C-alpha cells in the first residue's frame, strides 16, 4: 500500500511539473486504416460483373445475378438484380455486394456486408470512376487503371481514324414500342463522340422524360434518320429485314442505304469495358456510310 501511495505521489508531482512547462505537446492524429480488399463478392450488376472480371478480380466473385451472362464462365445464379433477397445473398457469405438497386442495401450493411450501389453514369468519366472504385475495393488498383487507359486510348483512336460525320442523324431503338434515348444519356454520349445528331432529342428537349422518350412512327418517319441502331435484336428479334418490313420504314434513308445496325442488346446497354465494342460498331457503319456518300 505504501509503495502504491508513493507511486501516486510521484505521478502527481510530475503532472504539476509538466503543467508549469510552456511546451505543449499536440496529440498525434490517428490515420484511419483503409478497409481491406474484398475477397468474397456477390455482383448483382451485369456491368459490374464485366468490370470485375476485366480487372482480374473474377476469382473473388462467388455469385452473380441471372443477368450477368458475360463472361460466360462467371458463377451465374438465380439471384435477382432488381428484386434482391437478403437471405439468398447472405447465404454466399460475401463481404462485398455490388448492385444497381438500393432496395436491400441497408439490410445488407446491417449484416456487416459492404455495399457498392451504382447506376449508369452520365459520361465516360463516370464509367472510368466506377472501374477505379471496384479496383480499390478489390485491391486490383493497377489493373483497373490499366483498363481505363486502354479504353481511353482505343476510343480516342476510333475518333481519330473516322471521317467527319457531322450532320448525320440516327435513331437508337430500345424496343418495338419505339422507346429511344437522347444525347443526355451515357449511350447518347457515345454517339456524340462521332458528331452524330440524335432525332430523339427533339422528343425530350428539357429532359422531363429522363432521356428515354417513346417516339411515334410518324415522328421517326418524319425525321428520316440516316442511320438506325437496333438494341432489341435479342429480346425482340429485330433486324434489318424486320425494320424494312414495317409500313413506311422501307423508304427511310437508313434502310435504303443499308445503314441499319444490329447491335448486341447487352453491349448496347452496359457501361463496362465493352463500350469500346459498341463504339467500334458505330465507327464501322460510319466508315461505310461516309465512304458511299
């Protein structure tokens, strides 16, 4: 007990002595530790799935949703991207879930699971940012940066090798109900890289329809686009022949000039690495059309 009292007395005297000293020792701020990279990932975004495999993080992906069909060797399951089930997702014991919807994000986070929720970006910088974000989340930072640089270079080269396409108009078809998209969307920006004019812009000039207006046949026929891009070749089985068979469509400039482009629905709707393939499809038809002019 005497030893304890003596120790306390010494400490008290030391504290008084320090108090008389004018030197103030500032506390050292602690640097928060970064979260460790994920090692079990569930992807409920077809685009994110493509990105994860493209940056080399595919081995970390333990399950993907039913729409994640590329690459075809991914661990596809019956998990639903837009109506996700917390218990079904948690059964794969992920430490990271990537998704487009916010429907169950809070419930997953309550289970200690990190959630990255991202919708389609508005522009290419948004695409690159999402790729880099997944690179950080998985520890594949250098690979993500390399992918971004590769995409930037390929798209720049495509633009540089094309003749001037300014003045050419186009119609992008999302479905046989004639829904389209405007230049304010990410896909519209890709077309804009080549100087193309979107006929759908006139149907949603102020963006009140979110950039996805439903056009009428009269509107499309009246606009008489130089090019038609079909993003409904798989689920709606549309092609150049079905377009030409529509009443009045056979007289359109795009049909007459053989400028109806049959896109892969998935490539034309996702903002992952294959946007380069989408841009190449546009470039190929523009090269043909401008050469024939």
